[in-house]
């Protein structure tokens, strides 16, 4: 055991200097072979895993530091083996001060391994006082900046190799965004995002180079995959304008970006939670690209009554239904002040009450979409089926917004809808048709007697309608359904 420790120390002495003099039997880092670097790394880890990156340097400002630091190619946290422990040892003039010293680097860089020698640290430093030492803080700041700069250089040098490493270590860097304000900009430069204009991930600097003229904000949208982001109803205005959008893949990405606020004076804006404001800005800047349809869709005179009916059907979760002022490929969307990623974080912290927070949603519908047109017809010809379909429609919108739905109720509704489709496709739906339609079909075969039955049914329905006081609704300038006398 003693021999093994002594051998490791001698290797560290040989490697830790950058400008090594012959008198001290030090060598230049250019004279150290790859096998020697790997041999020392094997000893640090106790296994033969190859390292990914190497930082071997010396500096005289602000302190005299010689360091040999390794970036591993993998880590144990992904296997559920607990947090990585610090394996960076501190020396002063070749005298070991402390091995595996966690205070030398911030916690999010705990995957870094190696040795550091600083001649400016007094040899008689107390183990109880080095934590508050100004020298230790300077070493920590210097090494952290050098490690992040090295990662940025490697990213620019070989993006494919960096992305392979980043896939395993990105959560360490994002952890740093939440805890290291001093180095937040350096961290943001090496973090990658999905985007709307490229299949490959991009850096924030690349996004800034693709921004539209006079664009000041960095727009982002939570989407675990790029395809999901491109088909999101919140992305539609950007698809027609060409304004680039970043896709954040993990729930806590938004929390990090919100805490930071901006990058190089460009504020971060979540498209989902600020959709109305974002849409107004895009409409003002691109009026020709965001034109609304003026023909087709639900008849103008039925829009108010349809919105009111839809709000009543979905009253347990929806308290507001408005009409989109623009056309699009989606039948509607949910406008909310809480984004889906933040809502999912809240659900993770309090899973039992996650469903109770889903209420008072604001539903915006596209009255020109074929689904909305047919739903408007169906509510008059087959109200029970229309009611089921309206709730399935809400499930679709909630799923698009990544809002959790009641799976049990959703499954029941889907079963009913599948049975209806099967009956129609097999020609056995006649028994479930409204009475008026059945009578009219039989009249074509049996004569006027059945027609009288159909007319009698129509008359009964009309008499019932005449006894219901008529209440008119309109859509105000904000797109809200209100009573006519309250405009």
C-alpha cells in the first residue's frame, strides 16, 4: 500500500509542473507521453477507464499554480451509485495539503479528477482554517475558469466528440447554471439546445447569429424532442415568420434560464407562458405573414353560442373560451401563465395535488379548423356525442401543452368514440341516430305516414324552443364571449 501511494506521488510530481526544470527532474508537458497521462488517471480512479479531456497547465497570476486535471469520459452517477466524490488533491511545494479536496472546485464540477500544486499556500496552514482561506478561493476561481474555458475550446475544436461527452455530463453543467452566478455566461456558452432551424443542437452564440433583424429576445419552448416542438401549437406563429426558437429538453432548464434572465443583454422569453404577448409582438412585426382567414369556418352568427356551449361542457377545467384572431393548422391551444415544464416540476414536488391545480384554463379555438366546424354541427344534431368529443378535444389540447390528464376518464371516452366509429363503419349506427333522421330515412321507403312522424318530432322540438327565453351572446374586442347587453 505504501509503495503504491509513493509511486502515485512520484507520478504526480513528474506531471504536475508545466515548465519542469532538469534540476528537479521535471519535464515539459510536451515531453509527457499519452501512456503516462493515462497511467496516472488509472491510478486516480482505480480502474482503466479512458479520460476524455486533459488540462495540464501552470500559471503565475494571480497565484503560482501548477495543475494536472482530467475530464472523464463517463461517470458513476448515471448508474444510480450516488454523487461523484471530489478527487482533486492539493499540494504546496510538493507537500500534500489535503487529498480529495472538495473545496478546490464548485460542486457541479465534482467529476473533475487530478492534482493541483500552489506555492503560495503556507505549509503550516491549518486543516481547520483552509476553508476560509483567500488563497483557496483564488485557486478555486482560477481552476474553475480554466476548466470551463477548456471545455469551450474542445467544443469548438470537435463538436461531434464534445456532443458525445455532453450527452452524459450536461446535467452537471446545468446544475452549475443554478448555483454559480459568477461563471453563468461561461456555462451558457458550452450548453447546447435543440432549435427550430437545425436538426443538430446549437449554442446560444449560434442562436444569436441566426436572430432576425431587430430581434432582441431569445425565444424558447419546452419540448423533449425537436419534432414535438415543431408540431406544437405554440410554435405556429414562428413557423410562418422564420423567427428562431430554442427547444429546452429538461424540466429544470426553464428554471435556470429564468434565474439568469438574459444572455449578452438578450432576455430569455418562454413562448408558452408569454404566448399572448409574444403573438402581439409578432403580429405587429409580421402583419402580412400572420393574416387571418375571412371566409369559411363556423358561421359568424353561431360563434358566440358555440363558445358558450364549449365553456359549459368543459366548465370543470375551463373558465374562458376565446376565438383566435389568426388562422392556423391547430384546432386550438391552452393559454396559461404557468408553462408545462414548471407545472411538471410542481407535480414532481407535490404529485398528490398535481391534478387539483389544473383548473380555470383559458382555451383559444380556431373557428376555421375542420374539427371545430364539425363539432359545431354535431352539438346540434347529436348533443351526447358532441359532449364526449368536446372533452376528448380538451384532452388533446392538454396533451399538446404537456398538461397531465385524467387517464381513466380519457380511456372511457376513447372507448365510446371507438364504438361509435365502428358502428358507423359497419353500417349499424341507425339504432343510435336521432329520431328525426331515422323517421326521414324510413319515409323514403314507406311513404307519407312516417314523414308525418318526422314532422311531429320537429314540431315538438320547435315548441320546446319557443318556451326557452332567447339570450344573445357576442364576442367582444378581446375575443371573449359575453352577453349582448354587457358589451
